[in-house]
C-alpha cells in the first residue's frame, strides 16, 4: 500500500463519524412509534443462505503467482 492510499483511507475513516451526526430538530414532541412485524420468511433462516453464498465466493479468490524457472538447453534433439 503506498502512502497516498494510506492517507486517503485514514482521512475517510476519521471523517466518517462527522458524517454520521444527527441533525434532526429536537423541538418536536411527537414520540409515538409504530412497529410492524413482517415475518414472511416461512421459517427459512436467510442467514444460512448468505453464509453459503460467501463460501461459494471463497473459491474465486486469486491464487498466488508462481515463479517460472526456464533453463536453456544447449543440445538440440
């Protein structure tokens, strides 16, 4: 990683908490909340499907480069 990339990543990491600050109006008195239960998964745990997908992507990672050694031959066959 070169120095420019490291500086850019450091700047982004340090600036992210400032972007997440809440700027909503705190004078509002409406505190009612509504929750809805949308459990339409029919008992299927979608987390397992995500883990299977990640396991499938593991085979696509790049293999390390192998060094090729070529030796010249002096005798012709």
